[in-house]
C-alpha cells in the first residue's frame, strides 16, 4: 500500500512530523487566545473602572441634590420671613393670604419653566402691592433676588436629575457589557488552559 501511495505522489508524514504539527497548532491557538484574553481583560478592567466612577458620580449628584433642595427651601423661607415682618402687617388679610398662597405654590413647583411663570406673576403682583402701600422698593428687590436664587437652585436640580438619568442608562449598559465580557473571559480562560494542557501533552510525546 505504501508503494501505491508513493506512486500517487502523496507524502506520508512521520509520527514526529504529525506531533510537531499538532504542537504548532496548539501554540498558534494558545497565542491567539492569550492575545484576545489580554485585550478583553484590559477592556473589562476599564469598564469596571468606569462603573466605579459612575457610582461615585451618582453619589456626588445625590448629595448635591439634597443641598440644593435645602437651599431652595431656605430662600423661600427667607422670603416668607421678610414679608411676614415688613409687608404682611400692613396688608389686609385677603391680600396677605393670597401672597402666602403664591409663595407656597412657588415652593412646591419642581418644573423650572412653570416656576419662572409663577415667579414673574408673583413679583409683578408684589410690585403693585408695594407701590400701593407706599413701601420701600428694597423689599421687592430682596424678594426678587431670593426668588431668583431659588429658581437657579431648581434649574441646577433639573440638570442634575437629567444627568442622573443618563448615568443610570450608561450604568445599565456597562453592567450588561461586564456580564457578557465575563462570560467570554471565562470561556477564553478555559480554552487557554485546554491548549496549555494539550501542548504539554504533545510536547512530551515529541521528545
């Protein structure tokens, strides 16, 4: 049969050559898998670092939001205290209660655009009342400044809430990427071990 193979021009590999070919194949696969593993490992480390940074950012945002909520309430409290002292005693009960109700609406408004509309209406109404009672313009200016500061706090709150939502979306995407990457990571690690064991086995036979 060997004569027939030789006549057909087919070269028969020796056992040593076959083993060498198998060894070379496992070496090549091992090199490719190690390279892919290292790249994936580096990518996973970066994504995990991003997730940690995102978590830190979300903590900072939550803390800042609490500060802004408190500041905003303080500004409205200052307005109430100022008007309670300087203006309400000089007004009839209906007018004073209407202003108090307007401040309450402002305090409870979380949408900056709606707050701006309420603010404009409130300030204009207050201006007319102060002029009618002959009080100093200074009360209006102080009140106006506090309302503006309260609204600025609300604007920042809105921006932070939007950022927070985006971070949640990004965080979910990254966690999914980590989950998929770790499965791939585990599979590649298993492949590398199998190639290492196979390479070790065939190299012993090669000697």
